[in-house]
């Protein structure tokens, strides 16, 4: 009896040790771009994702640098199956209206002009549609639900934003990461000293923009500023519940490892990222600080011949970025990096959609961008 009990105990310990040694899976989540409204284009996106993902995983596993620094020498692995986050059908009602209008113009418009008009309408509509906060917010809520499911399954996520999908991955970080020190936020408002003292005496955890908006503590003004959103009497009561809003609304620590945007026209639509006169630039600086201090990464990888692929930023060292944003940053392993020096060898018309079909080349470019960006920020921190 004792012998059987000892054997069972040993087997249980071996099983537990084996389970503990299993690497955590990193879930790659691919976000679609513009003009994915009908069944044909939705299938095109899913087919492309399923062809690209094995090549992306292979490039990551083949890189000794990624094995050591992202996968942490076997602590992490990459989930075999990709996940899609598909938002292309959310603007379908508006697209139907555009189709009706295009049929009208077809009757009197030259064929070439009609073709160009149709292409621009389908691409630009979704890109402009999703860049508006009223449309973006429900998209972000759906993405957050998906990220939280992976988080509860102990799968940290890397988002891959294709084309206008880069808007979604960027807005997700900007609105959902808890990079706001609430005391510092109120110091930048014109509220009374009494309220600011109340905030200091009742310290809450760092929070995200979406938690401030969802709680009603802040709103976007017509000028694009984040301003207090309620009277002080109600604000004090709500403020004491801010930690609950943060838990419900923001990305938990460790849920998001980074983003890879590709074929990205982000700065074409979000020029405020690099505009020093725009009020929310301050929050972008805090976002950069959060990414760097929490070991997260933001990659932008475009083909050189993609006319819609724009570098997100000029690549600079950690020291240069620290001087530029003029705030204290305590570096970890995080970095921001753009790479647009690889040619797809397609026509300028076909380059924007070629990432899925040239998966091996593109995946290698992403792996190289990770290594180049990591080294740029982490080899010269002093």
C-alpha cells in the first residue's frame, strides 16, 4: 500500500514538473485592413493569414536572437494556429450606400475614372470610417474581449495590423494601455487645488484613457483635448471607483507583448503622432514611456515599393527618444522601430496586397526588424 502511494506521489510530481516546464504560447492575432466588406475579400484575408502565419512562426523560431529575447530561451512558444480579428463587416451598411451611388455615376462617368473612383471609395471609406472614434470604439471593445479571452487562457498576444488594421492596433494601445498616472493627469487640468489634494490623498492605480472616458471622468473636447467630464461632487465619488473601471476596461499587465503593423498608412491618417502642437501628443509620449519601460515593442514593417506603406517614425536611439519626449524613462527591453527597405518585387499597384503572398520574405523582414529595433534601443541606453 505504501509502495503504491509512493509511486503515485512520484508520478504526480513528475507530471507537475512537466506541466510547469511547458512554455507559454504567444498568440498572434491578425487584424484585417480596408475593403474587406464582402465574402470574397473576407475569404482573401483569412486565406492570406493562414498562409502567412506558418512562415511568420518559422522566421521567429529560426532567429537565435528572437529565441533568446522574445521567446526567453523556451519560456514562450508561438501558438500553432493564428487568430483573426475581423472588423471589415462593421461598415457594411455604409458600403451598400456607396455601391448605390457608384451605380449612378457609372451611367455618365468614363470607365477609367469610374474604376479609380471605385478603388478609392472602397479603400478610403473603411480607413476613414474606422479612424473616427465613434466607429473605432466598438471595434476596440470587440478586440479587447478577444485579447482578454487569450489572457485568461494565459496566452499573451502580439497584434499584426494590416493596412488600416494598423489604426486598430495603434488605437488599442493608445486607449487601452494603463500608462496614465492619475495624479499627474489632474495636475495638468485647471481644477481646484482642493480636488487635486483629494486625488493625492486617495491614490488610484495607473489607468488608461478608455477607463477615464467610460467612467465619465474625462471626455474629448471639440479641440481634441482630454478634459474633465463631470462636476467635482460627482467626480470625487466616481474617482474612488477608478480602480474598478481600470480593471474592467484597460489591458492587464502581460496581456499584450507588442504590435507589428504592416502596409501601414497610419501617419497619413494620424499625423498628430508627430505633430508637436497637438494636445494628445503628450499622451503619445506617455505611451512610448510605457512601452519602453514594460518591455513591449511597436514594429512597422512596409515594403519599399508599397505606395501606402509609411514609416511610423524616424528610427532613433533610446537616448535620442528620451531627449525628444523630455520625460524620464527607465528602460526595460521595449522599443519602437520602422523598417521599409525590403522590396516586394511587385508593381506599385500590387505591392500593398503582396505581404500575404510573399510570406517568407515578409516574415524574415519582421524578424530582422525585431532584432534591429531591439539592438538600437537596448545596446545604447546610457
